[in-house]
C-alpha cells in the first residue's frame, strides 16, 4: 500500500484499515508461533503498512 493512496482516504477509512492490519498482524504472529507461516516476509510488510497508516493519521490530526 502506498502513502499516496492512504492520503486520499478519510479518517474513518484509515481507522478501519488500521484495525484490519492489526488483525492481520495478530494472525501472522500466531501462525509464526505455531510454525505454520511459510512466508515470513509478510509480517514485516504488515508492520510497515501499520506504520504508514499511523503516520498519515498523525499528519491529518496535525492539520
């Protein structure tokens, strides 16, 4: 997900996106713990997306 795509979204959309990413992160962590996760790079991609969403939300809050 690109930051330019996130900047075009409203605050409510960003919040729902953040919630879905956090759920995905939890699911991936559980898969890793039970050694069912085959592609471990997914975890870092989700973490970066969460950081992007939180950064955009912080930028919007400052306006």
